[in-house]
């Protein structure tokens, strides 16, 4: 896993509440990504970061925000969770030579 | 049309069979990854290719840059190979945003 950890791994939350998922890496990777994985859609990019305080939107960014105040941490926030955001969320980082490493995933259920 | 297409979408094989999963893409790339995801599990990169062929144990991955096509082969398949295999490409456009196929679900029966 090249030192990528996600937290929490599992969470159940109520509609309308804010939720923050954390991705922590220990290898000083520059590029980091948040994806969601849903049946029939595969992995879809939510947001990505190309450095501290440098982020950009992916294809499914509505309802999500991110922050990267330190190289090692990339936070994904759902400001007001909706049932459509029930999903599995994966963090990833790009290593040297275009290698890619994924976290173990965060299972989020919005009820 | 997706920029990365995988086939087949689903595959059931008997233990010991030779398996091939295909990936076709329509963009210029810097690299192509074959990823493996076991049920309920995380995602790991099996291979990263920019040309030629790589082998690791019973797994072989090939890429033809001119034809924009890659294959993942599993020789002497085993039930523990049951997983979803995902092709991912890194375009050479400089965006550093990977494009993923929707995956091939493989089930190997004992």
C-alpha cells in the first residue's frame, strides 16, 4: 500500500450531516486522488491534488470539497451528505515512475 | 464511447485454465496499469507498462502502443485469482488524471 491509510474505514451517517474522510501517506507523493467506486461505474475521480494547497475537480465533484494543507494529508469533505453519496471511497497516490498506490477504501453509508 | 474499454466484463473459468483479459484505449498514454481488486478489498497494481511485456509468477501483461491495446494473461488459473481486474491508463497529455476501465470480474471455479 506504499504507506497510504484511510480513515474512517467504515462510517454510517445521517442525511444532511457533514462527513470528512482522511487520506494519509508517508512517502511524500506529490499527486493524490479521491475516487468513488459504484457498481456499474467503476472508479470515478472526485478531486485530485498536485501539491500542497493545489487541487482540482474531477468528473463527479459536486457535493464534495477537498483540502491539502500538508503533503501527507488529503481530506475529502461531504458538506451535507446525501443518500447518493453512499459509496466506497478510495484514496490513491502517484509514486515515482508513474506507479500508483491505493488506500484500503472507506465504506460510507448515508441513511 | 469510453476511452478505456475492457473485455470481457465477466468471466468464469475452471481451475487450471489459461485466461486473457483485454484492454483497448483511445488516448496517447504515458503508462498503463493492471489493477486487481478482491471482493470487499482494496486495489493493488499488478503491473505498470509503457511498452513490451512483463511477467510476474503466473501473470503476464503485454502492451502494443501502436494498436492501443493491452492484455493480461493468467496461466494455470486458481480460485484465489477470482477478483475484479481493472485497466487504468495515464494519458500523456500532462493532466495526471488516470482513466479507468469498468473492470473484468473473474471467477475461477475449483
